[in-house]
C-alpha cells in the first residue's frame, strides 16, 4: 500500500526567495550536514528534464537521491520524480510536488510526496522532511527579508 505525505510551512520571505532557497545546492549542503564524517553533495540542473542529485550521510555509505524535473514553474511550483537509494541498496520511488503561494505577506510552501510505502518508510520520510523544512525556515529567518515589488508599490505615495 502506498502513502502520501503532505507538509506545509510558512516563510517570512517572498516566493522567489523561498523557491531559490529550496533548490539551492548550498542550502542543501547546510541543511543535510551532520557529524564530522558526513558528506553532502548537491548538483541541480533546474529545468524541465533536468536532474537534481543529492548525496548525503556518512561518507562510507551515503544516501543518494536522484530527481528528474517534470515541471519547473519558478517561483510557484516544482514537480519531480524522485528515487532515494539507501546505503544497503534499498530504493524507493516517489513523485514530489512543491507548491508556493503568497498569502498575507508570507509564503506558504506545501510539500507533497506520493507513492511511498506505508509504515516505517512513510514515517521516516515524514520525519526527514519535517527536519529539513524546519531547518529551511530557520535558515531563512537568519537572512534579511527582501522586499517584494508589490509591497513597495503599496507603500508609495
């Protein structure tokens, strides 16, 4: 039986900034880094059909996430097929969708992952995504907030 994961987070930043932070290889490295023996490599070809490969975990046996973009609609939506391979060779395929909406001066990010096995795998991915998104929120809060053009227009005389 397959499961779907749906997680939402609010960001005090414009859509474009959140979209770019989510796909930024440097952010991936910072957010997935662990102990001294941890590696994080992220290469992202952000275009329709492009690949995004992320290797993370212990340097002796990293996890590998391979993604192929089905839709890139900056700054509102990403859809990609994802294959995650564990160090023991086990792998799981799923479909990811990231949508971003501007609401009330904030960005709402909705992450949906479809097709994972129910049970332990689903719980593990849910925990991992919650940690990742919490880290992304924290990372975004430490940066100065860029101003959206429509916010500036509302304040002009």
